[in-house]
C-alpha cells in the first residue's frame, strides 16, 4: 500500500517515534496529523537522543515532514526543535499547513487555571494549552498559521481573543494575564515571520504523492484510548487519535491504508482515569524504572500495568490494524511470570470493553499468566527469542488476529526484530 498509518493502541507512550523513524528510511513523506506538543516522541540514533513534540520523527532521515491542519501548533516549541536539529547539522524539510491552529499564551493560562480549579477531578492535562486551542478552533475563533502571516488580520484576531480570554481569566479564575496584548502580538508576529518559509498545502502535497504512488507515513500522537470521542472520556486528549482521523485532518479522501498498531508489551497511562490492569505495588515501580516510564513532555511518572487485550480488541475495531509492532519487550525480561488481561468481570459477569466510564472503573480484569523470559537488546532474529517470549507474542497476535511484524527489544533503531506472520 502507498500509505501507512502509525497509531498508538493504548493510552499513548507506546513507542510510535521509534517505529516511525525506523520505517521512514524507505518512505517519501512523513505527516503528523493531530495533537500538539502535549505529545512527545523519542528517537535514539547512535549515541544521540532526540525528543520531538511537533516535528515528525522521520526528520532524522532527512525526509520531508509535514504538519497537517489537524495539529495545534506552538510556534515557540517548533522553533526550538528546529534549532536543536540545526545544532546537529540537520536542516528539516518542513511544511506547515495554513489551516493549522496556533496555540496562544492565553490557551496555556486557561488550561492551567481550569486544571487547578478542578482539583481532584482534574483531567491531568499537560497544561500546554491543547484543549483550549482546539476549543477555539471548534468555536471558530481560533488563530491559524496563515493568520500569523497576515499582519492586519493577526492584530485584529489577537485583540479580540485577548480581550475574551482576559475577561474569562479575571472573572472566572481570578487571575490576570501574564502578558500584554502588544507583547503577544510582537512575539507571535516575529515567530510567524521565522516560520513563513515552511508554509505549504499539506493536503495537496499528500494527495499528489499518493496519486504518484509514493509512500506516505501518517504519524499519530497519543493513543487510541485518548481519542476525544472513543477514549476514556473525559480523561482524553482533544483530538481524534484513531486512524480515521487521518483523512479529515490532512484533507484527503478515505482510502485503503496499512495501519500499524503500536503495542507496548505492558500498559501505561499518564494522568487521571480508569486503568483496569494497573499495578500499584513494587512490581509496578520496578517496571516503571526499568522502562523509564516518565513523560517525554512533562517528566511525570507514568502509571504502569499489565497488557490489556480487552482494550486492544476495541482499539483494533476502531483502527482496523493490519499489523502490530510490539515495543519494550525487553522491559519485561527477568520477571518470574507475566500476566495478560483477557477479559473483564463486573458483578461476577463477563464484560467486553465497556462504553461506560463508571463500569470501566468498577470492572475487574481477568488474567492469563505466562512464564517469564530473559532477553536482551542484542537479539536481532525471531529464532533468537526464548520460546516463552515467542509464546507471549503469538498469544497477542492470535487473540487480536493481527500479525506482529516488529518486536522492539531496545530503544535504538537496530534493536528491532522483524518478524513475518509466517514465522509466528
């Protein structure tokens, strides 16, 4: 297929950045289609670690990287990422869609203020202004990338939005804006000028590439269960994280695509919300430390639990996975036994993945237990894996009825086993 969608199958942090980087070696375009700098992708090349929040991971291979209209863009963060790349002698081939909405300072202030007021009911946002920016987009009051490049229009929109946000901050949250209207205009007008050369019709470029049978990777941010409609609402992000979001967020018609579900060998989530397989004991702490489960964007410790095949079945239904990439298998190395959730029970009755948040909070995971295994990052072939590890992987594949085509045994590019369905 000429296009591949890379989707997180859980609550994010599955290792999408590594897989995107790995596959981008043989692609023509890499497109980020949703989310903002609340997401973080880590790519390790040789002894260098890159952490991206906006630029698609394919930039390390020198591929054209496109930011689609479904993204909300913090220009200050993007300019910092560009600067880091240039410090490492990498000049990004970047294109930003004119319809991409811009995160403004008032979005960040409103995000933090609302979380503080919610207290124990807080969503657990990154306070980067993502939600308020998407809200302005839906309310048709947002500032888009093209607006940054048109001085008079930008000044008008800043004045109107600044007044509205100032009123809201002062009257509802009893806070004053940190910056004046003029300071915001000057700063963002200057950043717009710095980014002007990256302006381009992302949807048009993608459509042309697909028509010419070029290979395009669509890199998702966050994960399936943070989708604004189908995730564990309200403990979700503010965009569509599932594969179907590609088409409306990029500006291309629906078509058949290869969809790779990135599956961490266990489960993690950041922030509040139900987590049926969560480990709150010393074992959970051990997995967190070994797996370095701390947020790329916030540094917050991630909540850790066993792999949950009930939620992955639902993720498969939503995304239509054609293959799976299993990441961080090495983190489970050395455990005496490994559990996998194969069902839920509520009031002693079996339950599929519930659509009710209350039911999800109350349900109990039913586990199947597997023998532990020892692996290390030097493994490169399927046959080198211990039989217990193969059994674990094959069980995942058979249960979901999707082949596992890649197994990550370490963070670096080379620490990956390519496994065809025939080998399983």
